[in-house]
C-alpha cells in the first residue's frame, strides 16, 4: 500500500498547513482550521502559533502537476 506524503495544500489561507492536514486525512479544510484555532485558544499547553510555524517549515510544498 502506497501512502501519499503530507504536503502543504494549495487550498490555503496562510501557508497551507491546515489545508494539507485536511487533505491528508480527508477532512474538511474549514473544520480543520476551526479546530486548530479553537485548540490553540482554549489550551494553555498548546503553543498554536509556534507549532504552525514549525509545520510550515517542515512540511514540503505540493509538487505542481
């Protein structure tokens, strides 16, 4: 079974991180963004902005078709 790589999405608001995660798992991009924002705001132990920046740097961009 071939697994596709986790990449940043073209369906982006900022860097495509949440859109890429949504594409990878087959979720709605809007709900993924909303969930990420809620987790970031409501959890003192989840440094949302820092994690987003790290994912932005680590996740490769999607290859152009």
